[in-house]
């Protein structure tokens, strides 16, 4: 899906810029986007175009939902039981033919992990905002996938992320009480979102009113009731709002739109957010990264999918945002939250403190050097002992 691709591209491009051969393996219909990013593409896995919930394309999905009524756990099993075997059908011959030195994978794409383990190749994981502990959440399914491909049983499935974890969020981000992995390394770089050729519309400009960006992301954005609740919250407010519905949503589903809201399918956040004063969004990783990169206070309206609720609550705990739960959320509560992040100095101050902390991290050249060392040594890349996360002040 788009968000998964966007999170991987910065690392791949940094490797390519240093002269390394890089192949990005993903669905066939993502090939044009991968090539526009300047990367080589290998068709692999389910041929999904990112326009809807990928799980709805899996024949196994009804059975998985029946066994795991918790949606987040069901989604993780969908990745392991449904998507990984399809990836492996293409990855195993690719790895055998190409013999890469390192495999770098999406945190829920375990086909790359199994293919690397089969070939005896070290592997790294690009982290999202929270650590996706598949070895705890889908233990039996992951063990069965390993066994089907000739890998020995392994207590605790410790090999899943034993070599390297790559993160783009600041040291104060991790949840209190959660251990930080010894192989976790943090880097700073601008978020990537230019997988298409959409420009910044000429009507985007700062005026006398605060500019508020509203989005539900590109993956689980089939939520017309939530969009309409957000529009109701914005109506009559002294702001100029820009709302994007995503490439896969017809703006007509919104119905009438308040005069202070402009609607587009998709605008790269890297182009739009420098013109904004605040962001209202769902809590997806790439949007969290973008909001913090630009130091913007947030209103978070998680949709219930994946890691959104946990990301949203962490932003609120750190003082950079306000969470409004509910599907759809209450428009009056959203309106109150927007007023709070625009009028009160705390959320902006906290967001900018996190921005400064993030931008003080090493750049992607350091990540490339780490991946080079992993390829040479084939050993876990241990980080220096952390001083411990601190709340921005």
C-alpha cells in the first residue's frame, strides 16, 4: 500500500545514491511509482494497486477475521498468512538469482525475513512509529510459515529483528516502559511522499487565517462518515482548511463542502505542510513523521486500523496533539480540539521540540554506512547504550 512504499523509499534512494544496487520488490502495479522514485522494481507478491484495503483482496481474510475478532491482530495474521506466502513465491527465486548482501523489509512484510533466513543473508527492518512485534502477536502463524520453508523451530522467534532496526522518530518517542531494542538506530530525513507527479495547487497560500490540513491517509481512507464529521467541525471556523481524500476516494462522497475548505484528491505533504499551521489526521506513521518533521500541532482521529490509535495516544502523551476517538468522531469535540491546538501554545511548543530532537539525529548517510557494515560483518548492529528517553521541555 502507498504508506508502506513511502516509508521504504528514503532508505532505498540513499543506498542507490551511494552507488549500491537496489531492487524494491512489491506488487506489479506499483512499478511505475517505484521507477519514478529512481529505483529498480521487481514485481512480487499480491498485485494490489493501493486503492483500497489490501485485506479485502485476500481469499483468506474472512477466515482470519473469524478466528481473530480484534482487527489489529487479524491484520497482522493477514500479513503473515495471506500476503507473505504470495511474496515468497516471487522473493525466493529473486534472492536465489540476485544474491543480495542485505534484505531490508517493511515491518509487517515477513516474506523478506523468511527469504533472507533461507539464504543465510542478514536483514534489517524499517520501523514505523511503534514496534510491530509479530513474534508475540502472531507466534504460531509465523512459526508455521518458517517451517513450510524449511527453517528450524526457534523459541521466541528471536531472529525476526535480530540484526538491525531503522527508525525515523526521535529518542523521546518510545512508549514508557517499553524496552528499546539493542539493534535500534535512529536517523533524520525528510518524509517521502512524491510517488506521483501531483503539484502544489496554486490556490495554496498563507493568508490572514490559520491553514489547517486534514487527511485520513492513503490506505484506510474509505471513511466518508469521518470525512463529513471533520467537515462539520470546520464549518464556520476562522481557518482555511485543505482536505485531501486520497487517490482512491471520489470527493463527491463528501457532499456539500464549507466555504472555508478546499478539497483535493492528493497533495504531497512535503509540498503542503510548509504552508500549514496545524494538521488533523488519522495517526498513520508517515503522517506522524511528516507532522513532527514540520513541527505542527495535531488533532488525531484514529480510524481503528493498524497502529493509528497507539500513535495518536503517544502524540497526546507527549503534548504535541489532542486525540478525538470515535468512528465517526464527534464534530464538536474535533472543533474544540482544533481551537485548542491553534490557540494554546503548548501543542505547538511540544511539536517543535520533537522536531528539533528529530532533526538533530544523524542523516541517511549514517544509515547507509550501518547497512554496509551489516552486509560486511553479517552480525547484529548494536547501538550505543541509550541515555533514556526524555520528555521535550
